[in-house]
């Protein structure tokens, strides 16, 4: 039976307000957990700001396991790598909790399988972004990875200059909570389609039951409070 998907939208003033709210939501979710909290994070400018704001939050980082939602196939320290920004922007105490995607391995398919074998059975929270083409994670329009159901981690075709390692729908759909962070006027149309559950865009196919969407007024002009 398909999940009954609930997408709760919260519209904030701007990208900075979204980042601050996202940090508060993440911290509260971690503090409310028992045992090790499994968190999967994406990249992007607003999320990097959000990770920085976590420095001001009281979080027991030794009880958090941080996984990557996706990563570009690029050398260590490359500015295109999400890991580069995670290390720079997460609180120092959190950096030892990161499980990097092994995108430097010579055999990427084997590396994806090894990363999958280490994943928790269920993520407590997965943070996702939304591209202006409707992609999320590295699940992009037309990529064969969209149809992968037998693996929770896979390697994509080239997209914007890089192949990528990404979590697939089975990993995302099983999450206890999805936290979408969406900012910018160019995201208004894909956000409308996401909220409508439009499966013609990759983001609209994420079927986790509980999804919270934090958006700024630019991304949700028709839904923003007066």
C-alpha cells in the first residue's frame, strides 16, 4: 500500500529566516530522539547557512550520525563537493559524525554498495533541496537512477558536469521525516508541483509519509502570509 504523504508548508521571510528555522527544526528533532539520531543531508547555499546556525543550538553531536544524500564525483576538497562545505559549515563538534560518500573510489558501483551496507535501516530525518528543474538529491529528470528500486544508493549519469552518488527513492521514502529547504523565485514552479505531489518531477515522487517544507516568500509568493 502506498504511503499517505503529508507535506506541511511553512513560509518564512527570506533565505536567512529559512536557514535559521531549519537549524531549529534539526536541533529539536535531534534533542527529541532516543539513541543515535540518523541524519542525511544535502548541499546548497541555504543549507550551508543552516548548518552554520546549528553552532548556536544545543546538540549532543556524539549521538548523531550524519550521512550524505548525494555527492559529486570529484577530488577531495573540490569546491563542487558537498562534503567540502559540510566540513566547513557544520559545528566543529559535528564533523566527526560525518559518513562521507566514497566518491574517490576507483570502482564507484562497489563503493555505492559499500555505502549502502553501512546505512541505518531508516533515517530519522532526511534534508532535501529542490532544483529549478524539479530534481532533488541527485535524482534528476530522465536519469535511469529514478527507476532504481533494488538499491538505496546508486551512481547517476553525468549531470551539470559530474556523475554523482545519490540516495535513491527507497532510502528517502523510508525516512521518518523529510525536511525540504526551498528558497528563491526560480523554485516557485517546482515548489508548486512538489506540494501538489506531481510525479512528473523527481521531487514530487518522494513518498515519505511526513514531509515538512520550509520555503521563503520568493519561492512561495502565492502562499506567503500577508
